[in-house]
């Protein structure tokens, strides 16, 4: 039984699943897998056309609620419409995010601002919209999609990694506070996933998985109560071990492994 002090994973019978960043990549594959599990899914992204196409492909099971998550008013309106028209959101998978490569030798402030606006502030906007509703009901499940870049520094990821590290901290805070209200909070830290966001990464990407494989690992992990859903474990656990070393050691090791110990070309 779920409830205060005993939050449990949500079930399709509890209500809808809300997925942000649902128009492509991991988000789109998550929707497909959730529907196969019996979920009705509300989907949010900026691309209304793609969401409507997804809704048309899965009629009666997927409901489009387009919004730019960096606009908190638009997020609140989308959540209110979902709940008014389709019923309570029992599970929220906050997946929307962007990757903008940063050249530390010539950084662009706008790339930082855009990254933080979507990845960090956008997630906060979603939490502000959905958390009070779940707290009032005394039940719910929130999964925040972070990244293995949250574990420590990576080349070209000073904006993305910083935002994803912040999301893990944010998820921990919510996990601590919302437990007594019956709301289960989890963080998802994937390694490299084959999406367009990876196209600008020039360094090696070991153990990369497809978006569909990533979605499968996520929906499986969401059936558990564990805080962190991380995959592929042979990669993410190795990274955790590397970043557990003294900082000078792991910085030098990452620099070497990614090829950033060589003179600029």
C-alpha cells in the first residue's frame, strides 16, 4: 500500500503518466513502451506537430499537451489541462533537455543560458506544477532524467554537466522531503544514448545504447523504489569509480581517456 511514509511506484490504474521532451529520442521511445505497459500518457514538448502525430498514432492512449518547459506559466497551464481533461497525473517523467557543446577556450554565455533555462529551470517549472497536486493526493511518482555527466567533469559539457549535476541534487532534496507525503522521487543517470544530441560530441562514447534500449531500462527501473536508475551499469559504475578518485587523479584520467591531453589541432 502506498501513502505517507510509504511511497511506491505508480501503476496505470492510478492515473496518467506525463512525459516531457516526448517528441523525439528517449522521450518518444518511453511513450511507446509505457503504452505497451497499459499506461495512458500525456506528452509535452515544444513541437506540437510531432506530439499530434504521436497522439494520432496511438489514439485514446496518448494526449498532446504542447508547452515550452522554460515557460513556467505554459507548464502550469499544460498540467492543469491534462488533469482537467484526462485525470490525475500519477507518474511524471521529466525528460526534456538539450545539449549544447561548450568550447572552454571560447565559451558563449548564451549557450549556458539556454542550457540552464531548459535543463534546470524547465525541470523546476515542471516540479512546481506537479508536486503540489501529488502531495495533496498523498501519492505519486516523479522521475528526473539527469545524465552520467552529473558524476564529474567531461570535455565540452560544462553547461550540460553542470545542469545535470544540479538535477541529481534537486532530486535528492525532493526525495528527502516528499517521502512523508507518499511521493516517490527518482533520478535517472544514463550513459551515452544514441540521439542527435550526441552528434556534436567528438570524444569517444563507449557502451552507447539506442534510445529504445534506454527507454526500456528506464521503464524497468521505474517499477522499483530505488533512487537512482543508471545504465549501462558496466559504464556508469566504472565512471563512478573513476570520479571517486582524488580530483587531480580523475581529472587527469578523464583528460587522457577523452584525448584532451593533446595539443589543440
